[in-house]
């Protein structure tokens, strides 16, 4: 039986790299990407990291640093990042027989069929191909288990002498790296687990690898035991080529301005319903249950009264048609709305999913009359994803004054015909 071999390909500073890609003038400038409403730093270029900017720091705390070092700030451009991610993943799928898209900027590749003597060279080939075709820098970690591949990728990012590729197929190299890394760097070992492991005298990844698996299972769980086996090169976590079906879909945002008028909140809820239903159709699922929730800010400096509430309801039959959920969402909002509050956030959640065409209605309940023909929604999705424009329901509003702040938003370079980059 052929030994397993995984490669973890991880894009470097992905959000910041996407922003720099279409701005050659920013090649050596520090860049940070901000969270919703331009609140906190969620991504940093290597130049910004070198200035000591921490992940999650509020923007107002680094205003002086921004002026001093001419740091460029961007609002999160999710459309750009998702499209660039899809391009990177499509390229990776051409380079390996099986690929698991682990996150927007990470993927596991199956390299089991490659000779071990060629793994480092192939890792470099992956880096060169992604850089040439997408302009994105990646690092590659190669190992016989996914947990070791994660650590190999960490080493590839940490030590420049590796040239972005680390091969841990050799046991001696595995143990050398594990001895250098604290146990908290191991995939799946969080802060709380680290504290408990350190209390047992396990401070490094190597000490965890050398621990008795049965003892670890007794003290913790089968999941941590599996991690121990993975650290010893035993593949316990298989490649998942098909991501598991979602159990729920949530669409929610904090508002750019506090909402005090119910019609504005109705617009926001309608917008979130439309987004959630579009995601539902992309998953090829139908849903029966809808939850609407809202809250004021728990961090209000003016000591405003706090209020949070939610309500849910179930359709008579599963649906993926936005028109079936919009009136239901409005009724639920009416139930939980309270006058006199300044609402900071709201959202919707779809749940109780069914595959298309598998729902069996009850013989003793009246048949629900919902929009069964998917043609309109398919046309709507197709046009909205074409980059030529947008079609939306009137209940979603036009001005959307409640929308989150995105004062530093870059153009939709790859998904909007009107915002394509111009080369002069």
C-alpha cells in the first residue's frame, strides 16, 4: 500500500496580497485590511507585520503609526478575495489528483503518487505556478499526515532559508522540527489544551508526539490521541474532497450607523435573507426553518439599555426561493422589534436543510403552496454573478444607509466589468 503524503498550500498574507496584486505601486508599502465597518485589522502585509501591527488591533489605536509609516488601509473586499481564492484552488486542482479546499487561502493536496525524492522540487513548482498564474505567493508544507503538513507549512513561513517549502517525510526532520515548536503550535491544540498539557510536563510538539496515545486518550479525548498519532506520521485524518453539507447558513452584519426606524431594519433583514438564500441555492439545498435576530450594542459608551431577541418559524415545505422567506422574515421581525432602541446588528439563519426533491410531505397536512419553479432564482443568480450588474428585490432598499462602513474599499477588479483594471 502506497504511503500517504499531503501537501498544505497556504497563501501568504492572502487578503493583503490580493489588494497589492492590482496595485504595483504598493509592492513595498505596508498594507492592512480592515474588518466590517473598518473597525479592526484582520490582515497585514509582511511590511505591516514588521512594524509590529497586531492582528485584531482597532484602527483608531494605530492612526499615528499609519501616518508615520504611510500605511495603506483597505476595507475588506470579499468579492475580490473569493474570486482570487477560486482561481488559486482551480490551479491547484490541475496539479494534484485530489484536493481539499480547507479555507479561503488553504488547501490540502494528495501527493502520494509522487516519488519522495521529487517532493521539494514539486513544492517549488507549485509556488512558481501560483505566482505566475495568479500573482499570489504561497508556502508549501509536505508530510505523511495532515497535522505534520500544517507544521511543515508553519516552518516554511517562519524560516526564509526554506524558500517557502518544507518536506517532513523523513522521520529525522519531523523530530527536529517538533522539538523546536511549542505544543500550542500543533493543529487542534488550543490555549486551554496547551495549559493542561504543560501541567503534565508536555511543553513541545515532540513531547506530545512521544506521549503514550492511550494515556492521552484517557486524560483528554480520542481527538487528541489522534493528534499524537498524526505527529508520528500516522495518517488519521483523510482528505475530504467534498466539503460536508452545511447544517445552517447565517447572514449577518453590524450596521454602519445605528438603526432606530423599523423600515430600515426591514430593508437590512430582506438583504440578509436574499444573501442567505443565494448561498442556499449554491449548496443545492432547501431549508424549512428561518430565524431572525437583532441586538443593540453591548459596548455602548452612553450606557444605552441593551436589548437582544430572536424569533423563528418553519415553512410548510422546504424551499430555496427568496420569495418564500421574505414575508416570513418580515413577520418575525415584527414580533421582536421594540421601539426606543438603537440597533447595532441583525441577521438571519436558515436551517433544517433538505436535498433537492427528497422532502416527503405529510398526508394529514395541507400542501404548502410555494414557488416550485426555480427558473427565476436561477436567472437572478446567474445575472448577479456575471459582473454586469445587480438585480434585487424592492424590499432590500436602494440607498441602504444602514450598510456597513467600507470607506477604503478597492474596486471589484475581477468580478465587475465596470471596474476592470486599466493598463496605460
